[in-house]
């Protein structure tokens, strides 16, 4: 039976979001209906609102979420009603060339629910990242549900659904940060701070946080940065080299997604070091580097998709580390809000006032 719930939609490019009644169908084969408990306000949702992803308006926003499985469709075995889950936007297929090569974190055929959620007038909604979790309930592919320990706070758990996982994974999975490594993180928003926390978890010896906002640098220290650099007043490349014996960092993580900061990351790494791009650039951005420098400096230039995570492996592990007191995921939650406060949360995000606003139900 179709359910009527409240949800936040973006009706058109740069228009204010609004709360509407959403129709959620019963789950079909391979699908699940999830009662959302909490959902973080992520920059990606703002990109959807601004038309920076595509123009398939109206969007049902929200994707960084946790909740309780309410019902499942035919053939679903991985989760059952009552399970506490984190929603993920890379439900692996198990059959593509990446999956068959044993690299499911790079799955090229991730899937979403086949049915559409709609407005009351029948207008089909495009759920953000195939999830649409700024809603009391949402319909997803069952593979987008990852079961974790229900002892964790829903507001904390949901953050692994996107930004925090992207940052931690950029350090641990993509960057391969190891014991004693030097790491520099350029851009200390939610993803950058998560990369700092991930580097600390991996045993990095020196973690250098770079940003233009002293407030963000202070938060970066709380997340595990050993040194900070305000690049508004200091050349970050020279500062990183000075802090690493003149060599550069073993791993530099760029969490801004801008050509200028990427160049800084490129030249701030040690010879044979690694650059990880986890910040998301816009379509018109281009990058120019001397090819001889690319060749001569060696090492690896990588981009990190969703922290190169495998939700079934990484979500439960990170939740367990949090519950053991070894990873403070709660530090990322600046405030909890209601559905009607999402537009204000976007404004606070733009001003740099929050790491994460989290909608609680």
C-alpha cells in the first residue's frame, strides 16, 4: 500500500527547498522501504539544488542517512524488517568487470530502486544519489542498505553514508596512509576533517591541515591534525615542505576540488608520494601541469570515489571503532535539526559555520 510521508524537495534550479507530501510505493523485487532516523545535510545535496549534478528536477534531497528497514520486496535476503542500516549510494552488482575481478569498491553498475517516488499529483521525483532521505520514509534498492550495530546513534551512523566515509576512505583506502607517514590535507570541511581522522586512525606520524579559515583549522586539530597552515597568509607548499624536512608529505589529500589547490597538493608531496583528489570539481574546471613534472616526481595521482569504500566491509568496521571509543564520529555533528530547517542548514554550510547539520526524525 502506497504511503504518504513528508519529504524535502528541490523544485527547480536555485529555488528554495520545501517540504512536500511524498508517495512511497511498497517495495518491489530487490527493494526495501526504510524508515529514516537521521540524514546529514551534505554539500552534494546543495549541488543538486543548484543544478550542478543534472537538471532532473524535482529532486527528493538527502542521502547521508541511517534508518530502520520497514519492509522488503521479493528476493531480498541481505536485510530484513527491523534491521538498523546505513544507506549507501554504491550498491554493488556483483557481475560487472570490476566486481568479477575482486574489486567491488569500483563497481561500474551500481543500482537503485526501479520504482519511482512521486508527489501527490503524480510528478516523479529524482532521489539524490538514488536515495532521497530527507523524508520520513524512502524506497531504495536493498543493496543500498548496510546493516550495522544498532547501539550507535542514528545521527552519527548516517554520516558514513557519504562525507565522512569519503574522507576516511580517501586516507585509508585510496591514499594507503600507514604508520609513521606524513600527510597533508588541503581543505578542512567535513570531508577533509574525516581524512584527518582517518589518517590519525591509520597511525600517521605528522598530519598537516591546510585551510583559509582559522575556525576550520582549530576543528582540524581536534580531529587529529598535528600542524595547521592558513594558506591565506602562508604558501602551503613551502609550509608543508618545511614541516616535512624539506621533502614534502608522503600523502597529500585535496578535499577542495579546485585546480589551484590540486596544484598545491601536487607540489607539496614528496618524490614518489601520493596525491588523492577527493574534493569534487565542477564540469568547467581544467588542470594544466608540466608533463615533465608529472613524470619526474613519480608516485601516484589518484581520485577517490566514495573513499573507495565497500559498504559491507567498511561501515560495520568504522561503527565498531566508534563504539569502542577509537573513532569520534560524533565530533562531526554540529547540530540536529528538523525537516523544515534544511534551507537554513544550506546557508550555514555556505558560511562555514558547521561540519554537519543532521536532520533527525
